[in-house]
C-alpha cells in the first residue's frame, strides 16, 4: 500500500536513509519548505485528539479508533489526514511516524511525546497531554486575537471614513475652489488636489494596496512577517517586551510539556525553538543545542548566547541544578503569561483612545477646512 507524507531530515539523502530504515521504498523525494504551517482548524484538531484519546482509553484498537475519529471530523483536510494516518498505521508505521508524515496537520512537538507514549504504553495520557498543550496555545491565541479585534475595527472604520471624505465629499468642492481662484485658502486647495489625485488614480493606489496586502499574507505564511515586525518594533521598548514575553511563553510552554513525557532535553530544545517565529532567536538556540552536544548545560548555553532575560536564565539554572527543570519552565511560562496579558491590556488601553483621537483630529481638520472654504464664499466680490 502506498504512503505519502513528510518527514524531517537534514537533506534528501538523509530522508531516503530514514525511509529505508523504516523498511519503506521511496518512489519520489523532494525538499519541502523550512516551516510548514498547520492548515486545519486548531479547534477541530483538538477535538479529534481528545476523541482519539477517549477511544483508546475505552480499549478500542488503534486503527479502529483512528477510522472512527476520521469519520466524525467535519473538516475535509482533517478527514483526509486521518485517512492517511489509518493507511500508514495499517502499513506497519507507528502512530508517531504517521503523524510525522503530516506536519501540515499535526504539530511537530506531538511526535516525540507520542513516541514516548508508544514505548511506555501510556498512549492515552500522552494524547491528552498533546491536546492540553494545543488547548493552551489556542486559548492564548484567542485571547490576543479578541483583544485586538476592537482596535482593528476602529482602524478599519477610520480608513473607511477618510476614503469616503477624499473620494466623495472633498471632490465636490473642486468647482468652488475653481470659482474662488486665488482667494481660496491654501489648505482647501491642497485637500481638493489630493482628493482629485486619489480619485483619478484610484486604480493605481488601489492595486498597490491589494499587492501590499497579498505580500503581507504571503510573508505571514512563510514566517517572514514576524521577523519584519520584530525589526520594526524592536525600537519601541513596550512593544519589544511584549514580543519577548510571547517568545518566552512559547519556548517554556513547549519545554514544560515535552520534558515530563520523557523527551530528552536536547530533542525538547530543538522542537521548542523550531516553533518560534523569529529567525534570529532560532539561530541562537541552535548554537545552544550545539553547545549541549559538546557536554554543556542548557543554562550555560542560554547564558552565553544571551537568549532570554537574566531572570529567566536564573530560574532555568536553578531548575536544571535541582533536577526540577519542568517545574521551572512551568513557573516561567505562568509568570510571563501574566506579564504578556498585562502588557497587552496596557497597550490596548493606550491604543484605543489614540486611534479615536487621531481619527477625530484628521476628520475634524478636514471638516474645519471645508467649512472655512464655504464661509469664505460670502467674502467674494459680486
């Protein structure tokens, strides 16, 4: 039976060697993207994993449980993914290898956790642990998304109001400006000229806006947008701290979930930094992993590379020394989750009035200019 999917390897030759080690004959091997985003709704994936864990806990055979989960999935891509997982398991692959072949469906950190569960016979509890971590990530993402909804709505309304003024309202004053000639104010002439340019060249700047939005979407999918945003916001201390807190929450949350499941610390480190968006911090963590391969400790490597703030480094060092690293990672994650939420709350408390005041100043200035032009018509000689 043919099986298709993805696997993580250093190069094409390494991928072929891994497949042959699994007693599989590769027909076609091609390189994939460096980072593969999850393309199914996280809510449905979370529900499927919890259902699979429950079915396994009831004693149902793994292949039958996978088939049952696939039949109840509402998302077409997820149903197809479970079908591929079922085919892979029936072909002799383990569940962890079947998940690894579909990185666009299942997160990478789930693979070593499930492999440990298969080895120690605790597959149900491991599936629950994977679902718990996925739920934590989803909860934090939803909280941030909800917090940004109202400011985004305000920005959208602001742009719509300004476009309406420049494309519909202000051009109607062009005839009045022409009749007034040099008697009209310079600000009114400027407004009318800008509005005329925007209306006459709507196709040009409108097309440029569409291309810009498409470029942002593409950069976001490729993982480049986050790096560009970091370069932009690193000069703003408050925003930079929010980005740093988010990275610490991602990293420590991943380590805290992987280590108690028996995943080796080096493998947990590699899986944890792979989930981060910023390329520069991933490169520094790769150097930390290289230092650990030579016998160094995690805290020592992080300190040398200055990856995280001193408080985080100190807590990791204490946890590593006392053999309580998972607990230290948990405490760090909780601490910086609180800081992240508080920072977002403060930023939004300033952002919302700033958007309202900016819109009020722009619209108010435009209306004052237009009203001044109308009132000045009474001063024209007849």
